[in-house]
């Protein structure tokens, strides 16, 4: 059974804040913003999802975070007395790692969609389809604008309006519900674009101003000063000057002839005086704050150096990705497994993203193997290299001795004329 018909239909206002809901007042500002898909910033720009994605910094932040999480391996594990082990034979492993439903939606595409929805709307829903014995068979993404949440007898109930107009109800255990920032009631959520619309709106306004400036050949708005003229003459003069400016730009001429007794003066701010470049750089920093991402990942390398780039990579993993990964892992583990099956769990593998350069990795592996933390084959497995015979034993350096035995070992070596440590190794052999 395919759910795509009810997932990606035409967008509708959120039913829980819709003006169609009799319980919502006509004076509710959030309901009106929901109806029109966004809110106006102080700059006058209407900040919608499409408008926000038109800001390169927002586009990059969403793409980097969502793409990074989607590219991480997501595996199914089983707890055992020997430790955790991959449960590759379980069909659920293929669902979370490769293909989430029978419509060939890949795990990468599903997770990128999830995180994109979280970053732009603050919430993402997925329906869990189960077969016999309650086993998960498919995961179907749902349009959050069609979802309404109620609480009945202390339990959450999800009411989803399909494209055909039917409303389907789901229990809390049937819906993967990911929330960036919950509302004060614990049921609703905070829309990130709505809460940060002034910062994003300023970025949109700055780009619009720059576009208009360059569309006019880099010439700011002009005022024609001179003797008083009739409205008809003023309109004709304005048209003539606009045509002359266009010809100047198209023909790459630098001379503009003005009527005798009149002169042109720019009005408004010049880009340098208005610090437009500084403003647009600052907007990158503002977007980085909103999405909690290092500016270097938004292609702003003004503060990036050779020495701190690796630290920014670690900061991105620790402070940007890790909270999202914990959110997704805990929700999946809570909803995909029954109370009787708590030995299985899903987890992202961060090893690939935490790798340093080759020299750093080799030094770390050598120290781990010599300290009996890793076997040689375990170190090889991290580098995706095949295991070698005899590489499954833990090794440790034999030259480390107790400090209080050094004196006795020296006396013994002086008496016999051989190094104490060498003698000890011979006896061991």
C-alpha cells in the first residue's frame, strides 16, 4: 500500500492553527501567518520557506546539516553478553540503513527530508507501517501542515488529513514525531523561520537592495534638481533620464547629458557608506547562530585558519550534529521497538566524520594497539582494511616496569653483565 498520495499533496494550512478551526480566534496572529505561509519581518520582507532558502547562507546551512546526517551510516544493533553486535539479518536493518519503504525511498533521502523539515518548519512526522507480529515494514513521511495533535485521556492522538479529504487518526506509537523546540504546552512547537524572521528578512532585504542597485547599473536612485516644471514635463524628463541611463549601461558609455540648468544628485545610501558588504557578512554570522553551525561551513573563511579548521570540524560534530543525532536515535528507539524487544537499538556511526588526517590516525592507532585498547584487526577495520591472521590478540609493550623494581633490576644486570630488560625477555621466551 502506497501512502505517497497522502504525503506530498498540495500544501494546506496547519490544521491545529488554522482559521478553519472554530476554536481559533480570528485575531490570532500566528494563525494568519500560518495561512499565508510566513510572517513579515521588520524590514518589510515576507519570510516564507521559499524566501528563506533564497538566502545562500540559509540554503547552505540546511544542506550541510541535513546532508551530513543523511550520509552517516545508521545501523541496527543487538545487545549481547559479548557486547553489541550488528543485526544485519534483521529486516529492520535494511529499512533504516538502505530503503525505508516499498516505494524505493532510500534511507538517505528520508533522513535528509526529515532534517530539512526540522530546520525549516521545526517539526517532522513519519508514519510507521507494521505487518504481522507488529514488525515494522515501511516508514512513510507525512506533510506536517496536514497534521493536528490532540490529547485524549492523557495520550497523544495524531489527526492527519489526507489529500482526498479523509482524516486518519494515529496513536503516538505509530508516528515518529521529531521536534526541534517544543512549545510551552509540550504539544505545539516553535517555528524557527517565524522566530528568526527579522534576521532572515534583513538578509533578504539586503540582497534585494543590492540587486536593484546593480540592475540600475550600480547607480543609486537619482533626483533631478533645477527650475520648476509642469507635471507632464517632469514625467517626460524622468522617462528621458531613465532611457539615457539604460543606454549608458547597455552601450557602456560613461557620459550622461542632462538638460541645461538641471543636475542629478543621488539619493539614498551608497553601498560603502551603508556598509552593505559588512552587513551581508554579518548576516552569514546571524544565520550561523540560528542553525548553530560554524561560519566556516557556510563558506565564510574570514575567521578560518589552517590551525583551527580541524577544531571547527570537531565543533560541528559535537555541537551541531550530536544533538540532532540524539534526537533522531531516541525517537526511533522509542517507536520502532516494542517493550518486549529492548535488546535491539539503532545508532549512527560517527567514526568516519571524527577521523583526523592520516598521520594523526596512524599515531592514535599505534598508541591504542600498543596499550591493548585495540587489536591490530580492530584498527584495520576502522580503516576498512581486511583482517590479518594473528591480528585478533591484544598486544602491550613489555618494557614498562614498576618504578620500585628498577634498582634491583640494575643490580642484577650489573652482576650478570647483561641488560635487565633483555634478560627478562629472554626468560619469557
